C-alpha cells in the first residue's frame, strides 16, 4: 500500500479560506446530506483537489493511502469537520460518519447511472482525535471528474453555512452569471425532497427562502428568485445569482490571481504580512500584483520586503517608496540577466 505524505506550513494549517473546485457531476448529483455530513464531503473534495494540484499537506495531519484494491484510506484531524475552536460537537461528527457509512451516492450522465457507497469503516482514534475511513475509488473519481464542467466555490464560505440547502445552492450558484430555471419536480428530486413539504409554498419557504436568507447574510453569492406558473400552479423557479462582495473572504482576489498568473500568482503568508505591515491595503496589493508577481520570479521577495519594511518607517509615503524600490531592484536584476 503506497502512502502520500506532504508538508504544510504553520500558516497553511490554519483554517484559512481556500477556493475549491468541485466536479459538476458531484455538484448536481442527487443526495440528502445534513450539515456535518456535507462538511465531511467538503474535506474529501479539498483533499481530492490537493492531489491534482500538488497542494502540500502536513505529514502529521493528513494521509491518503492508495490501496491495491479499489479503495483509498483517508486520515485527517477531527477538527477539520468543526467550524472553529469553540465547536466541540464531536458526537455530531461521529453520527455523520456513521450515517455516511450507511448512505450511497448516485448520479447519472448521458451514459450511465451508478450507485456507490460513500465511505466505509470510519474510525476515530480517541486520544488523538484523528478520523480515518475508506473511500471507494469511484467516488474519488467522481470528485475529480471535470469532463462535464465544474463548480468553483470557497471552502471557508461553504463550511460556515448552517443549512445543507444553503450549501447546495451555494455550490450551484458560485461562479454562475446567468439565471437558472428549475422545475419544482427537478428541485424535489435534486434535493431529495419528494417526501417532504408536500405544498409548494412550504418548499419555497423552508428550502428556497431559508437558503436565500442565509446566503444573503454569509455568502458572496446569493440569489433572487421568480416563481413561474402553469395556469394557477407554480411549476418552475428562476434563480438569478446576486453578488455580495462584502461577504467575500479577504483573500479572495489572491486566489483569483492564481488563475490569471498561474501557480506563481499567490503571495505567501510572509509576503502578505510584510506588505500589510508596510502599510498596504488589500486594494493596494491588488493594484500592484503584477509587479509583485514579477518580483517573485526574479528576486527573493520576502528578503527584499523585510529590508523595505525596516527602512519604510522613516518614509512619508512608505507604500509608494516600497513600489519604487521594488521596481528599481527588479530592473537591476533583469539587466544583470542580459
């Protein structure tokens, strides 16, 4: 059995916001999970993505073992399923693991309908609060299958939501620009609500309106909705994505820069800290991100920022002086390379 170990910095261990890409097959699959079960699944998506992106994980915190048979064994901290240090609800995590062990995950595309177990043999090491379980490799493949498109959402935002309906709407709408229309029948099947909320007005109040209210309060992406009728009966709902920038995680634009500049388009925690201590706002860093990315390629940016930080205290405009200094250093470095 081969085992994958990776390293993680102290800053990376913190529950920082992280953008996660989820297979559209997984996003649109029909399932009925509660909040803690969803948090287990979010961690699975994050770990699956870490493998294809080469994201480093801590040796002593995470393990992904690829077995010779058709399964993987995952091991991670119990804390990864909790919202913060005040969340001590280990019993709900245990219940969620037990429930997921008994549930199946199914989806269909143009070629196949398939049903599979999600996890098996969940274990919790009592003295270390570590969780391990087996994942069918087909489930893992579904999480990694981007052939039908993908949904890009923020892990921190999704993890903070308290309703599984809010989580589901967030997954569907994150990154969506145009209105989407679903039939009531489709929503009932997709959210596994065929035996709940017999009256459409109850479904709208308990599911749609409740999810909208939570997303309005917590998420950078929410929605408005418009009811469509056939005769007197409500048969469809059109959802129009609405952005709430004030709810966006503070580092969201850094993760957007990764897509624009490649994997180098990410400031390290130390680089970001030095820039903030010099006096840069997030907007100021964003406006100079192209220069900073070029400096990363040609200079020891952390070293240069450390020097600049010490000297910037005597400057009237420390941020402007920092940018001029970096431009000069970069020009010198590029001239020497010629």
